[in-house]
C-alpha cells in the first residue's frame, strides 16, 4: 500500500473518528474476525473494500452474484481484481432467485401503475440474504460490501444500528434500511467512513485494476435501452396499452401508449401545451389513465405505508425525519403505527411527488429507524 494512503487510512482509525470500518461496536470485534466474505461487483467500491479488509489482516473471500444479466466483461475485470488482491473468487449463480424475487417484483409493480425500487428489495433478500448465506456457508465470520453506510452502537439501547455514511452525497443507508437487525453484528461496511473522492484517490494510488467507468450500474439488470425496453422484453409488450391522459377535472387532454412510461412528478415527454408546465400527479391503473396537473398539485400532506420494517418498537406518534426517495432531502414528519406492518406519515410541510412504490425511510439524525413502502397519498 502506498505510504500516503497507508498513513491516511490508519490515522483515521487512531483518531477514532469512526469505528474501524464503521461496522462493529468495538475495535475488538473487528480484530477478532478471521474470514470475511466480500460481495464483489467488479466496480471501484467493492474492490477497495476487499483491499482494505485484506490490509487489516483478514482472510478475504470474494463472492460475485451471477444474476444472468451482466456480460462476460464484468467477470473478466473481477478476475483481474482478485488476481491483484490474491484472494479467491467464488461465482454464485442466483439467476432463478433474482428473477423471482427482484425482476418479477419490478415488472409487477409497473403492472400496478407504481414506480418500484428494486435495490431496496434486492439488498435484504439477495445480497444480504442469499449471497450472505453463501459466504457464511463457505466459512466466513462476517460479510462485507462496498456500500456507503455504517453500522454503529445503537444510541437507543443495546445492540447495533444502521447509520448514514459520512459522505452525504453518496450515502446508501436508504437502500439498506430493510436489513435484519440480527445480522448487523456480522456486516462490515468499510467505506462508510470515507468520501467518494477519498475512495477514488486511494484506488488510484493503490493501482487497483478496475473497468474504465469504475462504477457498478444502479439497477444492475437494466440494459442500455433503459427500463422501458427491459419491460417490453419481459412482458412481450403487454404493458403497451393505450389510454387517456386527463387533468384533475377528468377532461381528456391526450392519449398514452402505456402507464409504465410515466411516473409521479414527471414533467418531460408529456407534450401538452399549457400556460404553465404539466406534471404527472398520479397513475390510475384501474382506468388506465395518467392524471396530470400543475406543480402545486403535486403536493401531498401525508402518505400510507405498508411493509413497515422497524429497528425500534417505540415509534408510534413519534416525530421523525423521513426520506421519500433516494435523492430526496429528509423532512420532518409524524408517524402513526398501525397493525400488520402498516403506518401513516403526516408531513410537517406538504411534499411534492410522493410516489407509490417507492420506499419511505425513517431517520433519527444519522441513524436509520426503519421504513416502508409508499401506498397512497392525500392532499
């Protein structure tokens, strides 16, 4: 490891700016680990994660989940990375499980006129689910990924909690909020204490072999043609059903060729002249209609949630911060917990483009409290 990177990295640990790797409650827990399985995508983040873990002295096992949607070039780069790191690479075929649990969900949500977030579902079921289990089966004591998030001592009591990464522009705790609390003591997230710029600098100084773009694709199974082309291939153009575009007075303004081409808050591509820009307000799959309005019509006072996953059991009527999509700035809200994993959020200030199918993630400062799926909204 180049001297500048070495001292930069370990100076962070000595100064205790964050727990080593932002993963375990104490440094002793990290040092006691012997074998760590690392999920390798072929990108910059997972490659550096594997490098840092090996430098820490761990026995590192490389795991790559084969979903059946990536070309062979990714495995070529994986071979170069693992050769450079001198660690074994295990290719785990998860094609059938990924199709059933992630891709079929992705397609079914568009059938329902919703906008899905497959990464939120994939992380607990596939990456930290099946791939995690494969790592433990191979003898790993812990499982690591290149996500920008941290696992820290829970401020509300015993145990560990999921927290934001220190890089606010790259934080990925939103995508990890459905992880089981029981797994946190075996999860390592080394990059949670670094910024993306620092990661790029370290990779450059180390000389890690990475693909020209250096980044993993956000939704890994989508082709270059985008999600619409992917859906056509999956459904045989079943979703190309013509319908009406109407305003809030239920007046027909134009036609559409499939609800899946629209999402709440969308402005571009409507092509309907007006005194001010139109936006998609909601989708009505039962009537196959796109409802449009103006910017002020996008605001919602609250939303209903399903599938609530919580790290705390004392949140009923609590005032929390909520993030209603990945790039959304957190806002204050009050949550009401209902039966069967349901809840209601009341925003302190109306929010724009609250989208059914997306995840609403709850926070207390940097700490993740849980989250659920947005079902419906109201004015």
